[in-house]
C-alpha cells in the first residue's frame, strides 16, 4: 500500500524576484533561521551596469557572506567631485568630498552588477534553509493565513509572508492591491563602461550639465562606468553613434580629465522616472527593491536603498520570530513599512529636488543651488554632514 502524500508545510517567507535586492532579501531572511523560498529563474546576468555600494551596504553584504567573494572585483571610492558644467550665468563652485575628512578609508566601492550577482548566487547555494524555485511566479494569491504562489511551470507553494522583489511591474504589488504613483522625468540615462589612459585615482567625478548629471565612477584598473543623463533626443543620438564616435563624445564631456577614452562593448539607455507605491505592505506581502521605490541614478541610492530594505526585513522577521508572532500579520508587516517609509521618502525627495534644481532655468533657483554648493565647499561641518547623510540616514547610525 502506498502511503498518502503529506502536504508540504508552508514556508515562513517566500521572496519573488532574483535580482540583487531579491537575493539580498532571501539571504538576510534565511540567515534568521526562517524557512525561506526564493522564486526566480536563474538567468545569465549579461548586463554590464555597475553599482556604487555606499555606507553600510558593504558591511551588510559582508555579514551575509557575499562581499568576501567579490571584493577584489570592485574599485574603492575615496573622493567624490561635483563640477558645474552648465555654462549658465550663475554657476556653482566645484565641491570635493574626501572620505578621510569623516574618518573613513573609503565611501564605498563600485562593482559590476554581474560580479555581485555571481557572489550572491554562490552564497545562496550554501544555505540549507533557502530553497530555490527556479521558475517565474505566475500568480500570487493572498489568503487569510498564507499567500499561495503558482509558477509558470506549475509548481505551487505557500508562505506566511511574501516579499515582492519583482521590480517595477511587480506581480506581488498588484496582488497586494497597492497602487503606484508614477512621475516620468523626461530624461534618459545612457550607461556604459570605458577604458582610459589616465588613472582615476579612486575619484568619482560628476559633471552637472543643463540636461542632467554625467558621472564617471571608478572601476578596477584604468576603467570607469558612466551614467550620462540627457534629453531623450540626445540620448537616442548618442546611442546611435559607433564606439569611436561615442568615445570622442564622452571624452569631450569629461573635459579630458581621464585622457584618451575607449568605450567598452555594451551600452544601455532607459527613461527616468520616480515611482512611489502608496503602501509598502499589505495582505501578507511586503515590497523591496524597485517594487518599493524607483529613483533616478543620482547619488547612487537605488540598490543601497534595496539593501536597507533587505536588512530591515530581516530584522522584522527575526523580531517577530523571537516574539512568537505570525510574521505575515498586519501589525508585523506594518512595522516593516514604518521602518522603511522615512528612509525611502527622504531619499526620493532629496534626489528629485537635486535633479529639479539642476534642470531649472529660473535664476533664483540657480542662485539658491549655487549658494548651497558654495556653502558645502566652504563650510567644513556642513560638508561633513552632507557626506554622512549621503552615505546613510542619521537615524540608522543612532543619531537623534
């Protein structure tokens, strides 16, 4: 006689989405001891975009056992230089932020996302209580006591808490009934990597142009990654250039500070916007990464916000487990939402304000912006405050 099959008990937490934020959330939650499922297809990460990991992000990745696997593929960020390249009547002075001024060896590190993903995947494979469902989620159905997920391949699983790390078009967010406020910015970011003849000396340089910032961020060796924010028309024209012509264009934009430039294969262009979900949690579902916030690539906040999402999620799960609470209960997920709300809103507001002030043709706005930049350049305590807040919110450092 064949014994009847016993239903598999539900997972404590299921993460939907296998990008950097989703993998970080899966690792952090699994480290709490929770029975964790990661629902995401394993896909080759061919994108050559990079991430500047700031503040506590590197420390967090180190605690997860990830950073040790990819640190040698990253370049240290020791100086950040802001240059007004608008050519306007009222121009801001150059501002230089140096990590040693606030007692740090580095502000962080810049690394190619694909190198980071290899390290994430390697660590994820080592955790026995982290089960990988190598498939896409097709439906997410919240119920009173659990959330049921069905994959494209027909696998069904349930969890007391589901984490939506499934990006801008989040299936989990829709399942939770959370609306999104979207604000297109009318700008396009062009990203690519370059090799150059002069050393970058671990200095990130951000040229502020009338159409948005153009940022040169160090990579290992005489290489840098570029984020060039422009009008959609200009970005389209730049994308159409061959490598030699684009190399000449970015060398001119750099004012030749890095010498001769050669563009590496692989370039991407994407429209910029700000997306803010009305809520961060509901119906046993919480949101992290770009399901929870979309901001322009200004100030290197995107994935750093996503990693703080993962850290706060793990803290919520751990605390609820210690207290014997249902980790998907409304009061528990509301606590996570409160933890994340001020960080996300303050960063979104600051990025939007900085971008708007740069694009504005109004002389009073330009004057205020120039005065603020001058103050940061001339007043040490203000500059040091700006550096610390740029790395991580003061409340996360225990500052009132």
